[in-house]
């Protein structure tokens, strides 16, 4: 369960104009990619262990949960 502090962070990120953020759930090896849409964020993808997240923006990268969290 996410703490109140972690629930507040996306609002602060959006207010600061941060376009993208990546939430990493270490316990279940899952990545959640969010993109700012106005004053809030929309989840653009969920990547689980054994899958790869292919980013083209804001940077080009391939991320695999099990490699990040090993």
C-alpha cells in the first residue's frame, strides 16, 4: 500500500512540470510509466518481470524490471 507521501509526489511532480515519471514496485518487480496530462498523470505502460519497457522519449532506453531490481 502506498503511503500518503508517495500519493502526494505525483501532484508535486506535475506542478513542477515534470513530463514523465517511472514508479518502481520492488516487491513485485513491476515498472509503471506515467506521463503528465495537465495537472495529473496518466499511466502509459506497466512492465512486469520477464518483459521489457522500450522508451523512445524522453530518452531512448530498454528497461527490464529484474535487471533494475536485482
